[in-house]
C-alpha cells in the first residue's frame, strides 16, 4: 500500500503547484430548469471576458477554478433553453456559489436530437463516451415503446443480434459484459418481455452516460461497456402528472414538491399482448409485466448547506403464464433500493456516498413440459464513497472506495432429473484514484488506477487495473484523442451462444477452477468540428479478451467441467457525422468491425459479429407541433451454424419417459462448423410522425409509428426441427397518445 500513498502524494503535488497567493477565485453551483427544478446536465457556463468555461455534470453541478478576481459576465446556456447572462464578482482565494435557473425556450430538433453529442471542457477527453437525454430517447422512432436500450443501437460500435431482443453487444463483447446502472445501482436483467425492451421507463430518465470502452476507474466489474442512467428528481414547484397509452402498455407519472424536496413516481403495466405476436413469429405469449419507479429528494441548507439526500427504488416483474400444462411458464423480478448523499463542501471539494441493494429473481416453471426446472436468486449490496478535489490549476483529483457483496443461488434440474444447487458468495473491496490534468487549453490527460486487494473469485487476480486517456487540440476544429485501459469481470451469465433467444440467464461467480475474465482496451480517434451545426467523429479500437467463460459443448462425462475458458479479440473503425439546424437534423453512423472468440487453433465469430453497419437518423420540425423522424439501418449478414443432416438419437437418461410416450428416439441435428455461415444482409426503415396540441388544461401528444416501412423480409433463423425460415419484424404500424396535466 505504500506505493498507493506515494502515488497520491505525487498527484497532490501536481495540483498544488500553483500558488494560492495569486489573485484567483472559483465559481460553482447548480444549473436547473426554472419550470420544475430539474437538473440540467451538460449545461454550458462561459466567461465572456476570460474565455473560460465548463459544463455541468450529470447532477447539474459545475465548478470553475482559477478565475481572475474581479467582476465578470457569465453566460449560462443549454439547448432548448433561453441563455442567461449573469454578472458575478469573483473574490481572491474565495469560492463563490451561484445557482442558476434557465427558462425553457422553443424546443426543436436541434435542441434535443444531437444523439451522443455533448458540450465539454475544451481539454477534457471523452473517448468512447456518449451522452443521451430522455428527450433524445423519445425522438427516435419507437415502434411500440420508447426505449433506451434500442436507442443505443444507433451508436456506432453497438450491435444487436435480432429485432426481437433489445440486448446489445459493444465492440465485440458479450451482453453480460455490459454494466447497467440506474442512479448508480446495478440492474442484472434490465429487460421486459424476454428482452424485447427495457424495464427502465423513459419517462423518468434525465440523462444517460454510456461508455462503450475505456471507461474511468470509478466503474468496475465489467469488460465492455458502462451505462449509467440518471433519473429525474421530480417537479420542485408544482404537482403534475401524465398518462400514456400504446398498443402494449399504459403508463402514469406523478411528481411534485415535498417539504425541502421533491418526488417522482412512475408506473407502467402491460394490458394487451397481441402486438407481441409480431416479435414471436405470430405465436402468442401471455406477457404480464409491470414496473414501478420512485424517487425522493431532500435538500435543506439550514440543516446541511449544499447537500442533497436521495432515496430511490425500482420494482419490476414479468410473468409468462400460458395456462397450458404442456408449456413451461416463466417469472422474472428486479427489486432495487438505494440511498445517496451528495455534498459540496466549503473547500473546493465534493463527495458522494451511496448505499444500495439490488435483488434479482428468475424462474422456469416446467409444468408438464420437457423444460427443466431452474431458479436463480441474486443479491448485491454495494457501498460507494468517493471524493473529488478541485485545484486552482483546474486539475482534478478523484479518490474512491467501493465495497460490494454478491450472492447467487442457482437451482436446476439436470438431464438425469436430479436437482443441483450452486450457491456462491463473495465480496469486492476496491480503491481507486484518478487525476485529471486540465491546466492547459490544448492538452488534457486523465490517469487512474483501480486497486483490487479483495476479490469474488478464488483464483488469484491482477491487483492493479490502470487506464489513461488524453486529448490534444491540433487546431480549434480538430482534436486527437487516445485511451488505454485494463478491466476485469468476476461474474458471468450462464448462457448458450447457440440459443436463438436467451430466456433464462442465471448469473454466477466464475467458478474456482477458472480465472476471472480480463479485457485490455486500446482506442484512438479524432473529433472534427467544422461549424456549430456540422461535426464528425472517427474512433478506432482494439480489444483483447482473456479467460472469457464459455459453456463446454464437448462435455461427455460427469467429471468434465461445465464451463471452460476461451479468449477473443475485436477491432474496428467507427465513424459518425452529424448536422443540425433549427429545423433539420441528421446523423449518419458507420461501423467496420471484426469479433472473434475461441483458441488459436479453433476460432469462430460470435452471433453478433457483422462486418459493416450503417445507421441513418433524420428528422424535420414542421412547426405548429408537427414533427417527423426516420431511421434506416443496414448491416451485413450475421453468422449462424448450419444444419447438415439429422439422425435418430436415443437419450438414455430419459429412456423410460420416452418409451412410455412412444418416443424412444428423437431427431438430432448434425451441425456444421460453429457460426461458419452468414445470413443475408439486413436492412430496415422505421418512421414516426407526431403532433402536439392543447386541449383545455391538458397538453397532448399523438404519435404514429411504423416499423419496417417497406416490409423487408429479414431472416431471423432457420428452425432446426422443420427447416422453416423464421423472419424478423414485418410491417408494423402502432399508435400512442400522451397526456400531460
């Protein structure tokens, strides 16, 4: 540990090398919406005389050090809001607090559809980072439900394997390698209706931070990506409500003030499942699901100045009950609860403490079907404590401690009809430190390390997990950025890559006979800003995957392991170009990528590998409340395993059951090389038309959406038992109505 303290000492020396005796002060505060008190993440704060500036973070908080003492004119702005100019006096060696409320202006597509765009400090690196707002998620043509997971699939480097599932894969990593956080709390299965869309209601989303690689050291436990969803706090000034009906669900939302705080409560319930037939090859599935989100916020400067306390909870439940004893039923449930404490101190320091519990339950009830009985119960307790120091040099030092316990009970019925139970428990005890070197206008550097002395897995693990990122502005319109990082993962989802749709995915600690999974990320790219309306971004990446856990497909004897380790790699090039003005917005993304898994002797493409992908998003604001948007997606064929023939196979372990049902043998498919073939190219056009209007005291929004406008027959899979071709989503029109009070 002595090296850790030496490292911190050196970082402090870097930050303190500018004398406090110079005539400089600091400005800090929160930027909020004047109509409801909601925080405005990534609002811009700009000093007109000194040309200094910054942006608010995901909590709406900003802090600008090293401002020359004296009187200044500061402009606060945020897309879709009227800019506000404030005169402020900065005192020598003092911190000035200034909270600013912005008035909503004319919200147009320029304001809300810069998908993945953000205003940032000129020298702060955002390698691999995309930021989305709740409004952006609502704009994308949604089909039946607006959904954050499906909105992510328009980002270069993010892929899905089919239309049915909103599960996503990032830069060649598996879906269980993505960390999903709701206000900092882990969600293990963030999907409704077998993965068709997420359990997170977009009505409650304020902003989304999405790292598709080289994420900072404060995030750990996954290999590929991190998505941190920040929810709304609720209206601090008046009580409001809304209702939304679609072909699938009904939703309600209520929010308003409480003494020294606010609350928000949203609920969603399914009531009509016939539309889901389009996702399931015209087969009925009796989906019954709901989700409930609640958040309470409290801030009283008389009790504790510049503090904020938050209680949050999410309850979601899915049941698939056919009412037929010959078919298996399914049950899934998420329960999370958390308490946050955010404090801005008198010194240039702020801290964040969080306590949370995340529970997940999944069950397969076989009834009299041939499915095996399975149950998985997960509980994660987490304590996060971090501090951020802000120096007059504009550098930042972040320190944190994260403690987690993880328990999993997995019960299943094996092929001999015996019940087997896996019970796992472990704890993580991690430190992290990072330093942002931001004192120069054209150059920025962030270096950090995550220290993991206590781990979940029995196998020894690497102690230090460093990462580093940098940005250099070659000219004002062109910046170069690069990043590198090492990450580990100690839990895994027990899934079979051969499954077309993964219904039941239990989470387990990686077994004692295997090493924890590890990934090494490399990234480099350019940001090009030709004008306030036209931007381009190019990123290249390489990712090495080590000790990736896979199911042992060659298991023969009981003594053979169920799981094995394999390696992988992925690399590619991602390109994004965007244009937006007062009426028109366009975004074009292109990905050229390769992904591999396996050993040096036998490598294969995972099911989500696709060589080329293009996503084009466009929209137009006609005025008078009329808006139209469209998205066209194209990708080259994804890999699949071909069947080469069949033979009759006798399963000895179930011989008597099969004999009594007069089925002593069953057809068994002979397969070609794993994922050796490719499906045809995929492309699809979705469109949306919406109209906002007022009726009495209500604001109403009517929206019509069409999935697969020209009814492209995209192949989903071939049924191995019948050889039947199963297609993805057909032409599908839907309607929705939203009412705000």
